C-alpha cells in the first residue's frame, strides 16, 4: 500500500481571533483530494486549538505545536500530552528547529518527548533538519541521522510518526529548498531508517518537507508526488 500524502501548516506564534476565523474559512472552502488520498493538519497556537477544532472541516485535523516531556505538574508555561488528548487534539509537532535552537532542546530531549507523546496516544510530527552552516560544511546527512537516531532509540512503533525534514535555513527566511535538495535528504533519511530501524518502517513512514512554501503550492504538489 502506498503512503498517504501529508500536508501540514504550522501557524507558529501568530494570529488573532478574527485572523484565525479568516484562515479557517479559507481552509474550509479549499478543494482538496479526499482523506483516503491526503491528510491535512493545521497547527495553530495553543490558545486557539479548541477554537480552530470547533470551526475546522471534519476531514482536516488539528495539531499542537509542542507538548511537555512528561505528565503535567509544576512546569509553568508547559502543556502536557494528556491535556491535548483531553481536548481531542490528535497531533503534536515535536522538535521544531526554533525550539531546538532558541530553547536548546537536545536530540535526546526531543526523542524523549516524541516517545512520551506517542505513549499518550498522540500522533507526532517529528522535526529534523540542518542549519546553513551544517549544509555548507557538508554534514547534512550526519546531522539529520543523529536527530533521527535519538528518536529511534526511544520508540519501537512508527505508525503514528511523520518525519518533517525542515532545513533551518529555509524557515522564515524567504529561501526554499529545491525539490532536488529535499528529495536527496529524504532518500538519505529513508535509507538510514531502512538500515537502522527496519525495511518495513522505511517503506511506510512518511517523510515531508517542512520549510517555507505556499500552502496552495503544497496542495497542488500533493496530487503529483509524495515521499
């Protein structure tokens, strides 16, 4: 069976109630292939999760942008996986480069977070990717392999994991990785998973491009090619 297309949109720390309404209205009016062909997930800020979920068309799904590494408690400002489950939020983004860089989340910490979220029943968009300096140094493959290795060391079931390759230099910079650049890393990642996890997981896990792009362009591309 082929891998289902996956299209995700991370809204980051943006939006007002009115802006969110407009975005959701646009999404609800979009013409896209059915759920049997493509899975569409949007990731608004935490404060808008229930609001977006209540307005969004039923064939599109909602994701949180992060969650805490263990059960809730005295962790001011954090949101636990259990809270997301309680709200009926099925997906969560973990390991985004902005959290890795700005908040110093290590590969091992990201691996722990992925494992805990999965254990609570969430589906995970696990982010990996290299900086411009790492790409120019020719270490892209080694960097994403180490990031993926830290996740693989903590989980055994990949059914609810999507790997998002997000070259850091193509996030919010106006630069976009070429299809050839993205495909090259995707191929290297799939080979790493084949050699270090299993052939079955390598054949089934979805690997997506997570850098800057226009939503409509991704939707159109999804009808043509997937990874």
